[in-house]
């Protein structure tokens, strides 16, 4: 997409009408300069789910995204509807389209909020403080405006296929508009596939065809943490699995199914 068609504010998207959003340079993808990175678009769809007919007493707990094809760096329409309405459980679907073609769909489960503090807990360890790890320049591995918009702190013990990382960004999801806590967090989760790369992304392509996020509490704003493992199979399949963290500790899990192939075969 020509640069002059992009919005320029320090946000990932600018709303242009009720359901139309214009991406900025910060949305530019890591595989090709003419594509959107999935991460900000995932945040935009999470925002659509969070704000669609909000119901007091329900919380957004699960998001599952299907990536339906190439996501052009172009104005994006978002459609949202309730699939299953209920008193304590509700399923909402949001779909992004570009030039009349659906590119990403997301379904989010909103579940009843109940006081379970008496039994709350996890055996998963917390990540070290972000400031205890060195700064990492993600643009040395990945290209694109989205990666360039992020601040990274990386575990120095990271190795191919396994690693831990913190990231954050000063860039807002939507220009001049507040977003909820899940959307503000979900907008970064797709980055997990670049945390512990198993193969050089200039020689091998391993884009994800989906993104699955499960949360067991509401994330707090700020740093987003990953404890990630990447597995490649022998026939072109791969899986990126992450424990998700915020500054207060583990907050959920994410998985991404990968299609692995030589970079020249990426379509």
C-alpha cells in the first residue's frame, strides 16, 4: 500500500466512521511491508468484542482468531455480533474485512465474574522484573513498523525454540480513544511467534494461521511477558506455545499454529 494512504498519528489505527479503521505505519507487518502485522489487528478485534453490547458481570476470558489470508496494509472494516447470548456465558464474534474480503475472524467468550479469590492460584512462576533483562533490538531480526514500535527486554538465556521476553509500546491501539484491558493486552500477544525463533526468518517462513488466547484474570496495563516454546515438525507444521504474563505474574496462555516452509514459498 502506498505510504501516503496510511494514517500518521502515534496510534496503530485511526477510526474513520462507525466500523472503518485506517492502519498507520506502526501496523506494518514483519514478513512483508505491504501487509498488516496480526498483533494490532487482534487488539482491534478484541476491542470490538469487549465493547459490543457490554454486559456488567461478564468478563472476556478467551479469544480465538482465525487468520483467513493475506492482511493488506489498507483500511479495514470490522463487523461484530453476538453468536450466543446467555445470562452467565456469552459468545461474541468480530470479523475484519479489507476491500470486501474477510481477513481475520475472532470469537470471544465472555464469562460470569464471580468472587473466587479464596481458591485463586497458580503454580506457574513469575518472570523476573523487565528491567533485570537487557534491551533487545527486534529490528535486527524482524522488519516492519510494528516491530519497530516496540520496546523489548529479553532473557539472556534465550535460545532457538525457547525463550522469555518482555515488551511494551508507547503507541495506543486507537487514536484518541481508550480501550479496555483485554484489548490493550491482546494487541501484543501475536508477537509471541517472534520471541524464540527456531529458524532464521530470512531463510524460513513460519507465519501462524491462528491465535488462541486464554486468560484467567484481567491483565494490568504496561509490560506484556512471554515464556515461549516453539516446535517444528518434519512435514511443515509448527506450534508456538506461551505462558502469558503481566507485571503481577502469569495471566494466561497463548498458542499459534504455524505453517513452516522456505521463505521463497511464502504465499
